[in-house]
C-alpha cells in the first residue's frame, strides 16, 4: 500500500467510451477529473467543465505590443539621428508599416505559444502519471480518465468500482 | 642571384628589383600565393594570367625592393622634426612644367608634406590657362613608377655615378682624339634652352660630333610637311578665336597631342554661341573617326589617300590656280560645294587645315587655299620650330653611319629608338656594332636594355630644367620633391659629358637664365619660378607657299588599303605605357583600355568577315603584324588605322606585353600613311572596353537643338508625394554643356587623380568592374557606316530624390544639407542595393581589395584628403566633397560666405573647353543657375523624377550636310 | 476538399498501427543504407558550400561573376528561390489547417521541416552577398558608437526583419505541432538514449484534455498568423526589386506575382519530398494517391496563377508604352538571356499541363518529374527577373553582361547540401508524419464509416 496517492487512472479503448465515462463521473459528482488522450477528443472539455483557454488574449496583447514597439523603434531612430534619405520624409509611416507588421506577428505568435506552455505548466519532465504502467499508451491508442485523490468524493474502493462499471478496461492506482 | 637573371631579364624591369622580379618570375611559391590570393587568376588563360601577375607585380615592386635594400623612397618619408615652414595636411603649390614631345606643359603641382599628388594646368599661362589633358593629369603617377631606373647600371649590373664619371672621362679622351668624329648624340625632341646651350658647348669641345633627333610621334610630321610646303620647317598655330568657318582634312586638332589644350580652348571660345555670334562651324573630312569629326557640324568620310583630291577640289572651287575639280562622288561634291560657299563668304575668317599625319599633297593645297582666303597670318600663324635641337640629323642617317662603323660612341637621351624606330631600320642590330652606348632615360627600356650604360634620368617633377610651350613661352622647371632614387637630371648628365664632376642640379639652368635675365637675376628668377613661366611667346614669322612645292597629289602611291598610323590616345608613342591610370583610361570613341586595336570600317569588316576582337594580319610590304580587329563606325571603307605605343617588352610591369607593336611595320619614309593589306587569321581575344553598346537605340540621352528651334520643350518635373527637404544656403549643382565636350577624358583622368580611384587591371575591366567615378558615355546615331557621334560625361547625378539612398539599409549613403549625395565608406556594408537602384549606374564597387600593398610607392600619389576605399565598399562621385569642405574652411576662416568659384571640382578644373560648370544653384546669379535657365538645359532621364543636380545643355545641331 | 477526406486514408488500419509505424521510423530506422548514401552525397555538397564560403570571405564577392550594372545575381536570386520554396510548407500546414483540409495531416510535418531548412538556406545569402559580411550586425538597431541606426525605408532592412520573423514563427509553429508526437515517440522508445532525447524534447507532454484544449487554440491561432506572414514575407522580397526604378522591376504586379511563384515552386518541392519519402519508407497507407492527386491539383492551380503573372508582366510593359520597359521586355524575349525566359516558360508550364489528367496526378514518378521541372523553371525565372533587368537598364552606356563563375555555382549547389543534411537528420530522428493528427483523422473517418 502506498501512503500518498495521486489518483485512480482508468483506461478506455475508444474516445466514445472515455467521454461516456467522464459524463458518468461528473454526474456522480466527481470534480477532480482529467482525461489523457493521444489526440484532442471533441466535447471532452465541455464534459470536464474545463475553463475556456485565454491564449487568444495573450496573442492580442503580444500583437499590439509588437506593432507598437516596432513603430516607436523606427520613429525614435529617425528622431535620434535625422538624416535626409533620398528626400523621403523622416517619419515614413508607409515604409515603417512593413516592420510593424512583422513584429506584430512575431510577438503575437511567440506570446501565444509561451502562454500555452506556461498555462499547461510545461515543460515538466516528471509527472506522477508517468509512473502508471499502461499510461504510455495514452500517446498511442488508449484513452484515460483520472480521478484525483483530492476529490472529496474520492474513495479508493468505491471510485475504482465506479470506474470499472463505467466501462474501464483497467483501473490503476497512481501513487503521488 | 646569378642563376635567376635570365628569368628576370625575360620579365623586364630594372636589375635593382631582384626580389620584386622573383615574384614575377615563375617562382612556384609566388604562383601558389597568387592562386590563393586571387582565385580568379587561376581561371585566366595563360596570357591573361601573365598580365594579371604583371599588374599585381607593379604594385609589389617596392615590397620586392625592400627585400634586398631599404627603399630610398620609403626612407624619404616621415618627418622626424617637422620643418618650420611646413604644416602637415596643408597643400603647397609649385608652378613648374612637364614636357610632352619636348613642349612644356605648364602645371601647378599640388604637394602634401613634400609629395606631389596632383597636377593641373597653370591658370596664368597663356597656353593652357589652367586647363589640362590626360597626360598632364597622369604624369604624377609616372614619378612614383616603381619600374623607373633607380640607379646607374652597366650591362644591367648596378654601378655608381663615380664609375659613370670615370667611364665618361675615358670616353672624353677618345672623343678628343678624333674631335668627336665617332661621337653621336641621339635625342628626343627638346625645347630646353639649357639643353641647347650644353649641346653647343659640347660641339665646341668636339666640333665633329653630330646630333640626331628621333621623334616617334608629335610635331615631327608637321615639320616635314611645312618644309615641303613653305620651304622651311615651321610650327603652326591655329587662332581659332578668329575663325568662323573651319575645314579640317584629316586633321584631329582636338585630339590628343601637345596642341590639344590650346586648340580645344580656342575652338571652344569660338564655338560657344552668343547673341552676336552664331558659333563656329567646323567641317571635317576624315578617314578615321576622331574627336574633331565627332563635334563637327558636317563630316565627310573619305579614305586617307583621298584627302589631297578633296583639298584640290575645294581649291578649284575657291579659284586656286592650278587646281582641277577632278572626279568626286555626289556626296563629296555636295560637301565640297557647301564648305566652298561657307569659306567663300567667311574669307579670311575661314581656316582650312590638314593633318600633320596626312600626305604633303593635301598640305600644299590647304596652304594655297589659306593664302587665297587670306587667312594665313590671321587664323593661321607660323613660328620657328619650338622643339629641336636645330640642325639635327635624322635617325635614318645615324643608323646608316652606325652600320658602316662610323660611330663608336652613341649617347641616347630621352628617347627609345630600339622600340620606336621603324622596324625596317634595324636600329637594334646597328646598335650592336657601336662600341660604347649610353642610354639616358627614365627607364631601362628596350633601348637601355641594349646599351652598355643606363643612366637613370630624374623625373621632371624632381629636377631642374627648362622648356618652351607650344607658343614658345619658356617655363623654368623646378623640382617639387627631392629625387628619391639615385638619379640625375638631363642637364647634370650633359654637364658630365662636358667634363664636370658631380654638377649641381640647378647650376646649368641658372647659367642659362643668368644671361637671359641679365642684372636683377635673382628677382626675375624668383618671379619666373613663382609664375611658372617667363613672359614672351615666340614671334610669328611669315611664310609663303614655295613655288617649288609641286602638288603631287595621290602621293601615297601603290595599291591596297590605306594604312594610317596614329599615336595612341592614352599612351601616346608608348612613353606612357607604364602608367596604370592612362592604361585604364577608356580611349575616346572606342572606350578600349589596356591595349590597341586595328580599326577597320564596318564594310571592310563585312568583307573580311570579322567581328570585334578577331585577329587580323596587317601587311605593309614584306613586314606584317597580327592584332585584334575593332569595327569603327564611320571609318572610311578602305582605311585601316593602327595605333602606336603598345607591344612593349621593357615598359615595366604595367605596360609590358599589351597589344601589338605597330612600329615593327612602320615604313621608314612614310611614317604615317602607307598602303597595305589585311587578312583574317585564326584566333581572337576579348577586348577590355568600358562600354559595350554604343548605338543610342532611339533614346534621347543626348539631346540637340537647332538654329530654328533653339530651345528644348520644357518638361514639367514629375510631382512628388513628399514635402521638399529644406536646403541650406548652398545647393551644389553641375551643368555639362554637351556642345563643348570633345570626349578628351581629361575630366576622367583628373577625377582619378583627385579621388584616389584605383586601377583594377585588364581582367577586371573586361568583366565590367572599372572604377571611374565619371565616365564619358559615347553614343552614335544613324547607320553604322555614317554615324553621328556624341559624347556625354556621366558623373553622379546627385538626385534630390535619390533611389540609391532609399535602398541602403544602414544609412551609408544619405543627402547632405547642401544636396550632395554622400557615400559614407566606413558605414557601407556592401549590399550594392544603391547601385542596383541607381538609374544612371554611376556607382562603383570594390569587388576585391583594389588597394596597392602598404609599401607601394603609388600611395604617395594619393590625395590625403580622400579616403582610400577598402574591399566590399561602394564608391562614387562626391562632387569633390573634400574641395567643398576645404572651401568652407577657408571661407569660415575669413568669416565670409562662400563665393562663386570657391569650389572647383577636379573635372571642371581639367576640362579644356570649360564644358563642365559647377556651383551654387541657390544663388540666381551663379553661372550654374544661369545655365539651368538656358533654353538648352535638360535633365537626363527626367521622367524618373529623381531630380538630379547634375544636368546637361543640349548640343547644337547645324545641318551642314555631309555624312553625320 | 474536406469532403474528400472521407476516403483520404484507408480506413482498414488501427491507430496503434500508425503510431508504431511512424514512431518506428526514427526508433528502428528502416532504410539505413539508402539514408547513408543520401547523407554522404548531401555532406559533400555541404562541404563544397563551406569551401566556397571560406574563399568568398577571404577574397570578396569579386570571385562571383557580378559587376556593374549586374551587381546582384546568384546570391539574391537563389535567396528568393529558396525562400519561395520554404513558403509552401507554411501554406500547407497553416492554410489547410484553417480550411479544415485534413488531407494535409499526412504532409504538414515534413512540409514544415522543409520550410525550416529552406529558410535557413535562403537566410545565409543576405549575409554572403555583402561586401563586408562581418558588419551584418549593422542592420540591427543597437546603440552603436557611430550613433547611426538602420535605415528603415530600405527593402533590405524590411527583409532582415521579415526573414527572421518568418524563421522564428515557422520554427515555433513546427515545434508546437511536434510536441505530442515527440511524446508518442518517447513512450514507444525502448533505448535509454532515445527515451532521454524524446523525454526532454517532448517537454513532458501527457495529452491532458486541458492541455489539448490550450494547445489547439494556440496552434490554430499561430496558423492563422502564419498565413498572412507568408504573404507579407514574399511580398517584401518582391519589393527588393519593385522599390527600384529599374525597368522590369518597377511594377505593382510583383508582390502577388512573387507570392504565387513561391507557392508554386514550394508545392513542387513538397511533391518531390512526398513522393520520395513515401517510396522510401513505404508510407503508401498514409501518403496515398489521393494526396498526390490533391498536390497535383494545387500545383496546377498555383502554376496557372503564376502563368497569369507572366502574362500580366508582358501586358504591363506593353500597356505602359514606356520605352525602357519595352526595351527590357524585348531583351527578355530575344536578348542575350532569352534562354532564361523561355527556359522558365517551358519548364514551368509545359510539363505542368499533364496534371490536367487524373492518372498523371496519381502516379508518383510523373508528379515527381513535373515537380522537378517546376523547381528548375522557377529557378530560371528568378534568374531572368534579376539579370535581364539589370544587364540592360536605362542608360545604354552602362549596358553590360553577366557570366556566373565557378564560385557562383559551387555556392548555389552547396546550399542544396545545406538543405539536405539537416533534412535527412530530421527524418532520421523525428516522426516525419504527424502521428496524432493522422490518428485523429483516422478516428473521424471511422466515425463517419460507422455512421
């Protein structure tokens, strides 16, 4: 027996089975649910009541700051050392637009990806679930539902029994 | 060392340059090094490769020298203690002169820290009035030529002046023995009074000694023709200011030569139109296209041997006794009638000239016409020959005497007969039969190579001498730098022949002028040195056509093609062959560099089935040569032009093994015009030309106005989206009058000298990498048989809305408040976008490191006020920004605004016809603003809206018939 | 196209099978020998590039055939060519992702990989072609001792930003898409070394539903940015020419003309890679004939659009009536470099017409040959656009010619090595087809078939 437990990991062999089980678990009042799948499974997020992701905001902010930075940079350099370049105006916005656009994209894209990793808490190379014997199939063709030990409804026997009859092909106790 | 001599001799150059020459000899290590350093060299064919090595070698010569002994040159440099009078960085100016074919070219030499860096015409001198030509501009590089003979040698072995003196004294005993019976002096043309005095003195000592004159090119031909026509050798002066109508029979009086600057100046002054004066009309009949023909109002194309006929026809039209109209083609007929009418009405304000290189028949008819027109004495003046020495024998006579062993000592001064004598003469063989031979010259050239003694001559910029300009005005030549090689001036050597031991450099010259100046010598001497000349031109003498002068027309007998010999426009008779600037200077009309060609007419080329570069064999009598063809638009069908000055073997590393040697086939008695034949041979070569395409293709780069429509339609400048930038007080601009440009290249040479423009060599030029900041675009319109030629100098346009500046990512080229398009070399990273975007393609790029190695003497010729550009950097015309800044500094010191004429660009200063005008376009009264308001003013590629500061004045077109 | 995706993959295969098959390629490399031969060849090319670059830096750009007026040639037009090729990768994975064209899933991974290394090849040219490459950093805005800043009105300055942005974003996009597969490879890996490699590179991905949700959003949004990015980047490249007034460059058609040409050449190279990879690794079950069919269609479409560019260019010159434009047009059609123009026409558009037939599109070798022709044709086109405009620009007196030297060629072929070497390494170590996306697609298809 392990003294500290992460949770119970149930294995299903199709996305449909997984979603069904997840729905049951929610109805049964389980809250600390998480699913692990080889590819994004539609509807899962809704069932698990996951918060809507906020990546787009990061992208928006990144974009604006990138564009703004580019504009300021170009204007400042011309203000700092004004030179007559072929009779063109010092603050040639039409010309500056190009670099502005590029930096908008750059900042926006990078900030979104960084935000994604950050919110996902990645990189994190070790994770309790990796200890589970069959978990490596989560990246192949198996679909897993995990009920966390902190869940107040969590009870080792009952929960595993629940998962069994929810159609799990195997249920495994994951130590912390 | 000994073991290597054969290779070295094979490669030429002075024996003092041991290790310099090792580099040239096929030393494996050096080859490897070159391959590593210049991979493209590896791709050259054998000849190309050899020339590449030579060119590199020239700049390494000093490095080589350092190998065996410290270069006196380098040693001569740094100031340990700065002289009181000298401020480093401030130029000093010396009025002195150079000689060209014996005539003085009065110059102002600019020196920095005792180094001459730039030569310009002497503005006070009556002949040049400050103008210059390519030879004057490039002469300074000759001073620093590492291939100069740097000390006396005997049989090629270094020796000392002590030995020389000793040897001469023994020789003098021989001469004394037979009163100089066996002593001969062979000299090039000279106008030096001092030299003449010393010669007389020598004659006194050795009465039986004889002097011979050998002149490869230049006025010698004029003397022969005047002798035949007027019964006495004469110098001629065209007073073009007086002429309204000018007719030239194959006389390229605007072309290169001692008279070019004077002729160009006076032509320009009478060509320039004013309200009261229509401007001179020039009619040229010519066999080989020339500058003169290019600017002529009407041009007739006729074979060289036909000129006499045409002259006679004109003579008969003008009622000259004994002249018959003869049979003319319709074209010739109408042309002759047109100019006959013109001459008839202009009378004594009309001048007819014939080329010194033409035949005597033409000269006689021309002379008679001038007498009939009564222009002789007005538009045409005669002088006793300026250059001499007087009563000198010919080279032919000398060789005859040498053959029969009459000559035991031959002193050759300032000429190179072993190379420039007609091949048939066999001078070299004759020289072998002469016991003691001394060659006195700048270089150990082909002749020095054969002579027992080589006595190195000091360059005119480092010696005391004197000479007379084309109008006879004498100049005292003073040194602008202490000789940095172990050399002596010609007068010192003459003094040695006279028996003096180690004569002072200026003794002889002072001696001469003591007698001339009389009392108050010091004052007048100082005055003369200050002015650069002594007042007093040669008096005009009157001359009449001698009754004995028989107009033996068609004197050029024999069948076949007319072969005309011409001095080369940039290396002349070959004496300038080792000056890189001149080698790389595009020759007018062909834009050829680094070689000479056999110019043929398009029709003849079609007959022979040859294209540019194909090898043809030219035969005169039993002598022949092979050279590359050049198809010359507008050349007379059966005339072939060959150019002297190439095919040298001992010119030095720059000038050796380029082109063919035309002297080899040059006839002895008819040196300029002969009959010969041409046939195609196998083989061809790529010619290093700077302009590949010459037809204007219907564009209006060069515009024209006529008397009927004297103004161009005003094109409205395209509007700009951008607000104009504020201009500072001065806004620099340049206007170039295309009606006055004779394409002489003086501006290009001046720009090269002023702005440290590098020499890149034949291979680089032929791949299109020449570095000239200013090019003279040459176009022709009409068909290739009878084209009209145009010259258009193209410097940077300094566009107010410059596409180039917009392209640079690092602000390396921007606009100055005075509107100059600046190039910041040390900021340039070499993206070459500016050049790609430049519609005028006036930018030049350092594709390699074109700088000479640090210890090359050519650095001494650099203008210290101009950055020497490194590899990978773009460069271009700056309107001589260093001169602008200098002018600002002066004005600020005197705390006054800049005035008109404070800034004179190098090209403007050089231009003999004042076609280039530079100044402040913000000042409505400045010359340049006046011209910008002129009706002929136009902008090149105006439709692009780049708003150039460099603009043009259209050419006058007077339709006087003829063929273009 | 998404309707076709119903049968894009053979349904009769298991997800696990695909996962094993694809992760198996790096883990138990099937074609070691052929790979080594290819690698040897590629490394030789790369070596040639290194030699050329050393000589170049030692001597200067003079070793190339460039001169005045043709002072841009191989460096710039190969730069444009490579960058153009790169664009297809981004277009395939980003654009088709947004348009829900699932068939992309079998192609996007190596398409993106190709993009990365093509952009690298393009990216070195702006450095190599400098007269003083060691000062490249002057193009970046940093407080310099000279107090001077970069000049932001210059198309070259735009380019530096564009290319670096493009490189960064492509890499980020590529890697983001790769994470789940790296995780899969980690889980399949048996050797310790591979486990460590994939363990680290997969950043500990565990396929949690919450993660998937954020990941999808980030991935799609980045794709949404990548598409306009591609368009902007190659438009800027075209401004490198169009900003100058040189006849034949100074035209508003250039940006779209260049972007389409880029996509055209890019899809050609994608097809080349797709065909060769599937025969190498026997991926017929994943890169199906339907894929080739679709690729062929895209190739044909972009090709025809590029052809329109050609037509319009001619029309442009004629319509403008400008003497210099007409001169340049004449030079292109009949001048010294007419062979580049007609070469481009022939290689680009003649074999292309075969793609009208379905059978041709579905036969690997045919598509391969056509694609190779297109790659050559587009190379010729870039050459033509650059040289024929420069060698005869406005003033007749500056007309000249251009002849590439040995070093021009060695540098160019060298960059092919620079492309192949990392690409070969990539297919050696990473799953070269997106595993999870294929599985997802397969699952969806199964859904459909089960009703």
